[in-house]
């Protein structure tokens, strides 16, 4: 059931975002910075499954509430839907979140959960394909190009509908670290802008 404040958010076209992240949070930092003076798009919650994740410090510095989630509750409980409702979250951004998203959460946020993946999906996606492993595989396969994919999240890893891709060249001498830097630049440049565009089309 929809809570009253969510209805109000829809009427006024306000968006309250939760960013799910478990890593250093460089993308979360860029997103927070990009929307810091935006009164319609608010980063309202940072969710992490790691107590020591760098993203939690970033949340603290920006006075954004945090929620630490546990596996048992996430997958076998109510997927923290109640907590998200308490914060009147309207949209979810995954930025370095490695757990699969449970069906219950997908049902509560239909077409309102997006993810960023550091490769050109459908290649180099799926379970275990994250961070260094992605870039290593791309280089091993002598790909000439890699990039980023922003996509909707469904119940399968990295398989939701694509929203946006950007590419970069992979040079012969690129190491996974060099490629990671190129990809990170693309992510930081495009992710906040794409979120803004997606939200403009989401009521
Ligand atoms: C990014 O490369 C993103 O594509 C992937 O996880 C990484 C998160 O990096 N899903 P950061 O924590 O935002 O620096």
C-alpha cells in the first residue's frame, strides 16, 4: 500500500533517492554533489551492506541518513521496504551494490531501480562480474572497446532493460587498472546526468 507522503511526492514530482552502495562510493559522491542544490531531487538515504564501506563516511559528511542492511532480512524478510517507506524513498540507485535485488523490492519499486555496470552489457555481466574481474576479462578477450551500461534492475543480475551506454577505447597496453580509470571517468561524467534524465520521465 502506498504511504501518504509517496502520493504527495508524485503530485509534486519530487524524488527522494536511496543510493545502495557497498564500496568506496565515488559514484555516490558524484551523485550527491550533482544534486546538492536541487530541491526536487534529494538524496535521502544511503544503504549499505558493509559497515566499513567508504560510502558511509561520504553520507556522514553530507548529513545523509544511512541504513545498514543484513542478508537474512534483505532476502528472507521484507527487503527493508518498510525502512525505505519510512524515508519516503521514491527511486533507488545501485552504485556498487553487489547483492541481487529481491523480488519484493522490485515489486515495491517497479521500473524505479537502476544500476550502473562497468562494461558494455550484455557482455561481461552476471554473477561474479564486478570491478577488477570485468576489466580483466575485457582485456583478456582483446576487446577494442569497453564502457558503461546504466540499466533498470530486474530479478536477474545485469539483465534489466538498458537505458544508456557510453564507450571508451581499450588500447593494447591497457592494464585492468588503466581501464578501470577510464571507466570511472565515464561513470562520473554520465551517471548523475542520466539519473536526472530518467527522473524527468518518471512520475
Ligand atoms: C562502479 O564501477 C560501478 O560500475 C559498479 O561498482 C563500482 C562502484 O564504484 N557497479 P564506486 O564505489 O562508486 O567508486
